[in-house]
């Protein structure tokens, strides 16, 4: 009965459930980060992103009464509004931190010495006294209010082009693009030539070179950071974009050569041999036949390399520097976490800006990813 046609095995359902769970674990936090990046700091501090569309009841910070007194009905009054902008609806209020919800909107509170205070639902207040209140210390009002949903795009304006150097990530974004794009293109160009030679050209020691490339895949890059930096200083490159491009190229070449070589070796031999019979050189075969057919593998490695260089922090710190004009996005976000750890709206907008470009690259080229990774696994 377990092998009845059309019946899915139990293991397949487990795979589907696990896949759905992994997708949810990735999508939900990302969506939450996107929603939070459009909310204000007060909204983020008082409610979760899943409550962004609902009205929130919260205890607002104490507000001190302020205003100029005016004579009225034989006495003096101070009138105004507790909120700078409209939107909050007061449910309870009080004049003491011990009883912040002692009164309902419209109730009259006796402050002593003939002074009374009343607060309306929309925040309008009236403070009255039979005598002048010029020398009176103004009381503080504790308010429990319902605030409607509020969204803004100013968070992105602040993090991309803010005049405050410690808050803006605009320069870091440009620095990251300057690092990631050449550090993705250069290894592909070098690895494509090497992979073709290892796949289709006969020369002594080819098998040893393939084994050497595979061995380099397991070498930790941390072992080479300091020696490589010393070598850069010795040849006069020092810290700069050229040095980090060469570093990322060296660290990315083993995987690139391995993926491309496996893919190129799986291409039909008849096409290559027919081209050679027609008089094509190895360079012509590589440019006109191999490269167009190897686009899935090239795109697959481009995704890996771009994501690696975009999200890199360690190599950038070692080979580029920590100055404001040299920092990449990851380094800038680390500084924001330390200097602006309470400004969640700034952090969420900055984080989403940093992952937006990798998401676009991945979804634009993801259809080639599996094809490139499975290259050479079957014949």
C-alpha cells in the first residue's frame, strides 16, 4: 500500500513543511524590518511591527504645561494643547507619576491654592486660577493616549543623505558598490579562462592543478589576511580599493574555478571538436561557444561573490580602513549600533538599505543558481 501510484511518501511532506518553515523564518523578519523602517521611533518603541496598522494605547512621556496666562471672567487662564501635532486621543491623564491615570478626559483636577486643570480628549487643556499664575511652577501631565498608525519616508532620507556624518550611510553605500562590483567581475574573468584551460586543454600537471584548486577551497581566509596585507605594503599597494579587489579576487578564485570547470567539462564534446575542425582557435571557442553556454555557472558564482563582498566586514577592515570616507556598509552599521542604539527607526532603515541590493541581485539571477551549482553532477 505504501507504493500506490499517486500517493506521496510521508518524507516528502516533511520536506515541504521544513521548506515552508525556513521560508517563513526568513521572510517574516525581513518583512518586519521593512515595516519598521517606515515607522517613527515612538511607534517602534511602543508596539511591534505586526501592530503597525492598529491604534496603540500607550503611556506617553510627562508633558509640562506651558503657555501665557490671560485674564478671563475675573480670573486667569492658561490654554493650549499638550501635543505638538494632532493625532493622539487621550483615554486617561493625571498630574502625579503615582497616579498617571487618575482622571478621564474632561475631568477637573484640583492642583491646590485655587488652581484647577482640565484636559480634553484631543489634548486641549485649560488651567484656571482666581489669582495670577506668573510665579507658579507649571505642573506636569501624565497622559495615556491612543495613537493612530503613523508612517514616514524621512528615515530613508536621514540615513542616505543626512547632514550628520554619523547617521548617513550614503558614502558607505557608494564605497560598498565600489568594492563589490569590481571584486565580482575580476574573479569571473580570471576564473573563466582558468576553468576552460583545466576543462578542455591538455597540458602536463592539469590533474594536479585541479586537485590544488579543490584543496584551496578549505583554506580559511583568516590565515592569509595579515601576510597578504604585509605583501601589499611591501609592493606599495597598501590599504585601498586595489588591495581589497585583489584580496577578494584571490579568496574567490578557488570556488569560481571549481564551479566553472565542472560546468564547462559537462558541455557536449562534439561542439568543441566541430569548432576545432572548422579551424577555430581556443580563444575563439572560449569566447563564441564556451562563454555563452556557461552563463548559468557564471551567474551562479556572481551571486555568491557579490553577496560575499557586499556583506563582508573583516576583509574591508583589514584592506580598506575605518575612516568615514573608506567605510563600507557593514562597518557603518556597526558604528550606528554603538552610537545610535536607541534610534531603531534609523537602524531599521539602514539595515534594509544594506540588504535591498543583494535581494535584487539574488532574485534577478536566482533561476541560474541551481543550474550552476548542479553543473557536472550528472552527465
